[in-house]
C-alpha cells in the first residue's frame, strides 16, 4: 500500500532547477507538518525544509534562498522547488508526512 508517492528527481547541471512533488494517499491522516529530507551517500539524513498546514515554512541554512517548499492541501501534495542547484545538493530526497516516508527520489547535480 503506497502512502506517499514522490516524483520530480533527476540529473541537472549546476545552476539548474528541479521541482519535487510528494502526493499523500488516503492512508495519510495527518498533514499538520510536511517535510523534505535528504540523504547523501555516507551521510545522515537531514531536514531540508518543512511546512505546516497553515503555511509556515522553515529551511535549512544550506538551502535558504534557493529552495521553496509549498503545499496544496486540497490535493494533499507537498512540493519542493529547487533553484540554483549545487553539486552538494546531490542526494536522495524524501518527503515525510504523518510519520511516514516517501520512497525517495534521486537528485544529482553534475556537469
């Protein structure tokens, strides 16, 4: 049973952009807080951005000003717009909603 479905990852050159989506199924009951995490090889998973149901957002310092998290509550979907991507943004990105993880989507920033 799929609960969170991610899409939008891919390979982009430095300076490029990607938009990630995470759609919650009916198996998700609480969307009070929706978050994006990422995990690079050999590193711990880290919080990238979060948004509350009311729209309050927070960002990791490393992505502040470049990434934007948003949500469409009617569609139970959270997005992550990533601009000015850097090689150090390369990681698997996971959404996290209602104590459940998305399947992960690979973002690779390389020339």
